[in-house]
């Protein structure tokens, strides 16, 4: 039997993000919706464009994926349904109301950029060996989240 919600509970449910994951491995790292950067949590979903909301959730997924990587690997993305291959993610952005863009390089080092409508969004996160022999791997997800918190989630301040 479903519980009857108060008006306040219904409003909260419409504002707070919902996330559900089930994995075959009970020890798998789950994505925590509460790990959204503060700026992403402060603005109600109803006030975000589809592009902004997709951008913020992608940051969350990239961060969760990076947490599972060792120091020898960085995040990259594969493309579904095409011959474009794999792109090492070096940047990400959005253009309201409905465009997400990824900046990076392919395995040969060629600069790449993917511009995609949120309705076609489809990202496969992959672990690739670090390209440059540095001590620390590039963790773009954490830089993207820090940028959101620094600028208060306001795209106009970029």
C-alpha cells in the first residue's frame, strides 16, 4: 500500500533527484546522488535546463567512475552506434537548453570534440592508461565538480 504524501513531501520529491542502481557484485561502488556538488543541489531541478541537469549528473557519474580507477588509468568515453571510437575526456560543458559537449583527444592524440543533444545522450565511460607519465592521473570529474561549487552553478560566470 502506497503512503499518502503531504504537499511538502510531494514538493520535496519533485525537487530532489532520485537514483537507483543494482549490481551483480554486492561490493560495487554505487553512485551517491548526495555527492552532487553543492551548487548542483542548491538549484531546484525545475529551474534547470535539460542540458544543465544532464551535465551535473554526468559529473557525478564520472566522479564515481574515477573513484574506482587506480593511479595508472584515466577516464575516457566510448561512442555507441558509430565509428568514432574512444575519446579521453579532458573537458565537458553544456549550452542551454539542450546541448552537451565533450572535449578531449582520441588514442592517437588528435584533439576531439563531441557536441550532442541531450535527447541523444549516450556515454560509455572507459578506463584508459594514462597518456602522460605524470605522478597523478587527470581527474576531470573532480575538477568539473569543483568548478560548479566555485562558480555557484551559474553558467553565466564561466
